[in-house]
């Protein structure tokens, strides 16, 4: 299982790639002890990028934006970055 420690909006998160059953990703409230962002490890390409952005947007402004705004913004950003050549580890 891949995991990375990152700082998002002055909160320390662990991003973990794991198999998820009910969603493609999730983000803990930054006030939780040891908050995590979980991303389904089966995702690839632009879908992985979109879900990563989606969950990090939650971490940035946890209760500031509603789910529809986060979803639409993550899709738009992922598609734009993918068209610009973003690929994980050169894939």
C-alpha cells in the first residue's frame, strides 16, 4: 500500500492508496487526529488525477465548498492537467 505524508492548508495528512469499496476516494476532516486522504488504488490515468484533486480540494477548504463544486472543479482540473501532459511516474 502506497502512502505519502503531505501538508495541506497547514494540516498534516497521510495520502493512502488502498482498495475502496463504496467510493473512489475520501478525505478526513483536518481536525481529526491523524487525518487521511484515501484513494482507490485501482484508479489510473486521468481518473486517478481527478479523484486526487477532488479529495485535496476537500482538505483545502473542508466545509467551505459543497460537493458539487468540488466534483466539477476536480474534473475540470484533472482534464486540463492531463491534456497538458500530466502522467504519474511517466506512465
